[in-house]
């Protein structure tokens, strides 16, 4: 299943499993504050199911399998 991820300036990271028809905010169980300014997203180079989010406060690891 393809996922679309959206970084926002103040609303954290959003995910879509239907290529953008609907969006859901990713779980905040990762320690990522739901109001974070997310400046960049990247897949982990050796773990493609792990998304890295660069924010105004830190870099966070978002495990896609755990947030399904």
C-alpha cells in the first residue's frame, strides 16, 4: 500500500493511504508534538518503513508499521 506524507508548518505530520483523498494526523505516541513545525521528511536509508521528520525542535523517527 502506498502512503503519502505531508509535513506542515505547525500541524505535525499527516498521512494518506488513498493518495491524498483523505488525510489523518500521524500518532503522537512517537513523542512528536502534534503542533510541531515539520520542515523535512525522509525515509531512513536502511529501514524504508521508518520515516524521519525534521522539526523546529528535533529529528523524530516515525515507524510506519506501528502507526497503521
